[in-house]
């Protein structure tokens, strides 16, 4: 989000495609939501439920789908995927801050680290032995990068990220504050009632264009590596156990936990606070609803859900109490079936 | 929690009200729990279930409600809200450490930052361009404060907090270690199977007297701001998605997640690990029980619950298996009803 | 994980016991998983389900249980607990990095801190007044250790850990990055609709040989202390509320929350994302399954579960809808029972 520029709607259509309807000369300089947009803003309509807000918007222009081409008189762009179109326009008006290469005087860098001249190292960041940082890598304040870590070109670490030794991170990744990559997996074994630690000698290997949200943790493998393939998008406070593999272009919402050794397919989507058990396999193109616990492999694509429906507390109390005795209820139904199966005259 | 002082019970009653029974001259210097209190301590009884512990307490004085006025012979204060009274006494004996203004020599401060002389900046803290810190603000070790952030008077950040650029925090807030405020919301859009990032250009705006627990994350808005109103209290490891608004004086226990664009009313209370879906509205004065998933708007005040009742594993196995086939059970009941509705003689 | 050494299988058996079958002279230098092992590696089989992988392994040697003694021709060790045996071998090949005592020039140490000469303080670490650090303690980069904290011999804090004042940590503990120990418990009391803070004046007291995973938070006690006994093992992103006590040798998987004042027994095990309510008691030797919410005391050992079974979304919709009306279903069953209890001829 560097500096603002302004341009005409016609220039936007020239750059990003779509059909222009109305005054192409209208100038816009920023994106905004339907309700808070002002003159000079371009907004978008992605779902018909927001049509009422479209009517009242003060934006100068709007991006809509074909079904809404006549829903407004504003200068507009018609696009098959208005939300994706909007994303492009937003990226155009809000480009990443250009990286000024250089190492802050308070950063602590081991001599054997190899850091591209175009990389930027912030105050009080600590870079370990043999670390390699690619072109235009940004390491913000207070980050700690362990020995032998490799980070690819154009990857940015926000402040206070910790990377343990030997992990590898690809190009164009974005890692938010408080993330911990490569801490020990939870490998313990009981011997005579006492838990003994098992050394965690694998790494974390992260592909290209991966985003990792604030305070997410990704454990290093016990023996082999924990792997995130290209294009994986993780929200905040996600926990990835040791030896997990997450397939390319899978998106995971906040507060999800994935237990050790589980293999997740490509193009999956997990809703917030879904919990995925260990040592299972999730196929490609599986969607897991938020709040759902998955304990067994899901080998077919589809959407899976398991949420206890919420209710007013007094209603929940009743239903929960029945649920606890569901076994008895089933037995009663069987008994009723047995009695109905016998001749009617014997019932009395 | 600076220094200790001692005072008499009569002085406490003079300062904080309530009815004194027994020796007002007894001196106390600290608060304590019923069971661990010693001579010189003042304790309290807030729930009748702890009456047995009251009998055995070694405290010098006690705060009780009217219903327990005769439950002890100890010097005591009668108060309608013994727990709130106790809180006042505890705050009196354990005042915040007075702030010594000053900037540690190892802190890194941009020249354009405007920092009150009475503010305190700890070791290795990093303060960005144009940051404004009010009177008596405390920024502890290792915090990173991004460009253009504003923090109001008397707000304290414990060690290793990260605030992203442009966020605003009110007066008298308390922010615990590991908190990340203003990281990007999880804004992605799929185009030809690939997730594209949407710039997150909103801010986080936090009111006055807000407390935020350790390792909690609050994402910046996508277009508009994420907002916490005055007096909101957040426990640890809470996740607040982009564009959420939390009404004044709402309290949220640990491990709660609130997905993007959800609006929470004032005076709500959420139990631990409650999970609140995105794009919904929660009315004022709603209570959500711990462990409950809320996926739809709650427009009426009340307490809402949705917890799967736990049981011994073998019992759970049975009930879960019935639950999976609940649809069949319902069909069986309907069949039984149909059969009973037909004349008895035809049943055989 | 310092340097590699190699040794013969016979030497391993001499050191760690077990029965040697096959060529004792084979040399190994590292542990590995069945599938990824190469020549020079020793692997293990702990569960019969992995027998197929045993057949194809390229390892030079393997550790197996008595039941699998003839399942391979490889040089092998027979052990009653192959996984524990493997852990010992792994610890042998991957010993902790020896600690080089010394204080990095960028660390900030209060004069009154007492630090063993053999302790190691990393870059930008901050050590408060009167802190005591035992022999061979390691404090990595960016850690913040509050006033009056005591840390026992051989304990290691990875980068960016925060310990609040007055907490105590035992010997041989391992604390991962992002952990926050001793932040205020969530102690608030409502007075005229406004939440007031209650000072949290207890400490966190942690025993010996405790491991704490990345970004886990452990709150200080309100009045008394929060206590973790010896040998407790905590995974990542766990939240421990104020005044919780966790018994010795209890192991807790990631994303678990334990609400305030709850007492957990010894030798318990909690699966990932289990949520334990406040003010309850869990007996020794209790196992709680992952994803389970526990709201009442569990006074008998055993395994407790409460997971809503997941299903394809359309099936879940049906079952959830029935579940919401479980009370009606129960009433229907009762009605059927009543009707069947009356003489058959009256039914028509």
C-alpha cells in the first residue's frame, strides 16, 4: 500500500478487460465498500443480496456481474467475476510498498549469512549462520531467523516472526507477525509413565506464494519434513502438526488445527476452527465446514460438516439430555416395532 | 502491582463504603483467597458454595454479601456485590506500577514519531514513522509499532506486541504479550483455481479501556475498519477477523474466533472457544456458552448453547452412531405412527 | 541436534538393550522413517499397520516388537517398546546442541540479574531486575524475562518467548517461540454494566522437565499461583487460564483450552482442541478425546468423548434438523407408547 494514483474507468477497462458502460472518463483513485464509498472511489457488487446498498452508494463507479448490468446508472464495468476484478483494481491502487534494500544498524547478522543487496532487514532482527535471503526479501523488526534457513525472492516477514533452523520458504510468500515456523513437533513417547521427548529432525518446507496469518504455528517434521505446497493460504492462529502435507492452493480459515502426519489434498478449503485429526488423508477438492471435527480420512471430494446446532440454552438443555440417552430412545423404538409386529389382539 | 501499604478495615469501609461488622481497627495489607489467606489478608465470599472455606480461613477480615453477614465471626464488610468490592480493595493494595518516562537506549525510534515525555519505551522496542504515543504510555521490550499508529494516554503494551501501520488504540488500554493488531484480514478470491490476495486497506480502531489477552490477533479491515468499542475485554488467543465490530463492554473468554464482517452487540459475553461465523449480527446482551458454534445471526438477547455432551467413550460411540442415523430413526417413528393410525385389525 | 556420529547395531544394543538379530556390524548414523530411510539409517516399526512399508524400506537396520521379529530379514533389534527404543537411539544420534555460555552484546541485562556463567543469552534478549538464570540456561533472541523470574538449570527458551515478572520455571524445561507465561488472568467483575479489572497477583510456577509448545499461553494466578507440575508436556497454541493446576506427566495436544481454576490430575492426556471448562476437577489418568468439550468434573479415570460426527453436508443438514427437534421426537415416542398401552380395539 504505497502511494495513490488516479485513473479513468476507461483506463481500468483497457488494463483489466470487462465491458464498460457509461462515462469512461470518470476518474477513480481508490477502492471502497458499497456503503462507505465516496466520490473518486470504485466499488463492486459480488452478491445480489447487496443490491440495496448499490442503490445508495456514493461511489463514482462500480464493478458488477452480467446479471446486474442494469441495476445501476453509475459508470460501470461488467465482469464475469466482479470480486476477482475488484481484487485486481485494488492491487493496482494499493501496490506493495517498494522494498528499500538495506540492513538496519541494530539488526544482528551472522557473517556467514548470504543476503541479497536488495533485501531489507529491520531493527533488532536476528539472522543466523548460513541463512540465505533472496532478492527483495523483507525481514521486519524483531524477527529471528535460525541457522541454515533459506527464504526465496520477494518474500516478506512482518515483525516478530520466528523461523527455526533449516526451514525453507519459497518466493513471494507473506508471513504475518507472531508466526512460528519449525518449532518441534509434539513427539513424545511414554516409558514407565514418564513422557520422553523424541528429537524432531525434519524441517518445514514451504512453497511459493504461500500466505501465513498472524500467530500461526507450523511444526517441523519428526523425521521427514512438514510441507506446504505452492499457493497455500493460511489465516491466523492455525496449528499445523509435524509431518503434515498441505496440497497446492488449499485455503484454511483461522483457528484450524491439523494434527500430525495428516495429508491434505490440493484445492481444499477449511472453515474456521475446523479440527483435523492426525494420520488421516483428505482428498483434493474437499471442503470442511467451520467448527467441524474430522477424525477419519475423507477420500471423496465434497463438503463435510459436523456442527452441534446451537439453540437457546433451555432448549439445548432438553435436547442434550435426550441426546445423552439416545441409546434408550432407539431401544424404545425397537420395542414399539416389536410390539406392533405381533397380532393386535395380543397387545392388550 | 507496585508497593504494599497497610490500612485498617475501618479505613477501607470509609473509602469504599459497605457496612462494617466487628473490629474496625484490624489491619490488612493484601487480598487473598479464602483458603490461602494469612493474618494481614482480607478475603471475600462471593458464592455460597464456598461457605465451608470461609469457616477455616485464616484471613484477618472478609468481604461478604448480606446473606452471609452472620456466617463468620471475623471482622467483615457487608456489600451487595462482594466480588466487585473485593476488586476495589485489590486495586487499592495492588496499584499499577507508576510509569517512569523515558526511552531505553536500545529502542529504535523514527524521528517523526511524537512521543509524550511521560511515556516509557522499553529495550529493543521499535517505533515507526509518525507514530503518536500519549502521556504515560508504556511500550515494553520488543514491541513493534508500525507507521502512523496512534496510542492514547495511559495505555500499556506488554513485551513483544506487534501493531501494524495506521491502527488506533484508545486510552487506558492494556495489551498483553504476543498480541498482533492489524495484520491482513483473510481476503482472497479464486480465479481459475488460484487464490489471489485482496489488499487489506482498512485499519483496526480500538476504543478506550479495552484489555486484550496474550497472543490474541485482530485483523485490519479489508476496506473499512475493524472496530472494538470502549470497554471491550478480550482474553487470550482470540481471533477477530477483518471488519468485525464488537460493541462496548462485551467480554470474550479465551480461544474464541469471530469470522469476518460479523457485528457483535454491546454487553455480550462469549464463553471460551465459542466460534462465531462471518457476516452475521449478534444483538446486544447476548451470551454464547463456551464451545458453541454460532453460524446464524442472533437478534434476540438470551443465552445460546450448542455443545455435544461428552460421555465415556464407549457410550459416546453408541450415541454418535445413532446420531449418524437419526434420519432413519425419524422415519421409523413416522412409520410407527402410520401403522397405529390404521385400524387395529389390519395390523396383523 | 549437534553433530553426527555413526556406530554399529551391536553397539546400540550394548548401550540400550534389546535383542540383536542379524549382522551386528552394520553401521548406522541416523534415524529415519520406514519409507524415506536410506542406507546408514535405522528405522522402526511400532504398529502392525505399517508392515507393508517395512518390506520396502531401504534402511540398514530396524527396531521391531517381538510380534514382528520375523517380519524382515534386515539386521534388527527386538524391543518390547520399539517406539521408546527408537526415541533413545534418536536422542543418541541427535543430542542437544551443547550450550556455549555467554551474553550477546546486544542483549539488555539489568545489573541485579544473577546469570550463571554457563548460561547463554541471545541477541536482543531482555533480562529484568533480580532475574536468576541457572547453569546452561539458554535464552534465545528477542526473549523478554520480567523482574524476579527464576529459571532452573538446563532450561531453554527459543526465540521471542515472554515471561512476566515473578514466574518460576524449573530445570530441563523446553519453551518454544511465542510462548507467553504469566500474562494476567481474565479476571473481571461487572459493576453497573461495566467490566472492572481485578489485579492478578499470583504467579505461574512450572516444575521440571516441562515442554511448552509454540504460542502457548499460561496466565498468572489471580491470587494464588497457576501451577504446572513436573513432566507436563504441552503442545502448541494451548491456553491455560489463571489458577489452573496441571498434575505431573500430563500431556496435552495442540489448541486445547483450560479455563480458570480447573484442577487436572496426573498422567492425563488431552487430544487436540479439547476444551475444559473452569472451576472443575479432572481425576488422574483421565483421557479426553480431541475436539471434546468438558464442562463438568470427571472424577473417574477413563476416556471421555463428545464429538459431533461429521458427514456430507446434506446429510448433516438432515440430522442437525432432527436434532434440533429431538424433544418433539421423544414426545412422539412417548405418545406411541401410550397408545400401544391402551387396548387394541380402542386404537381405531
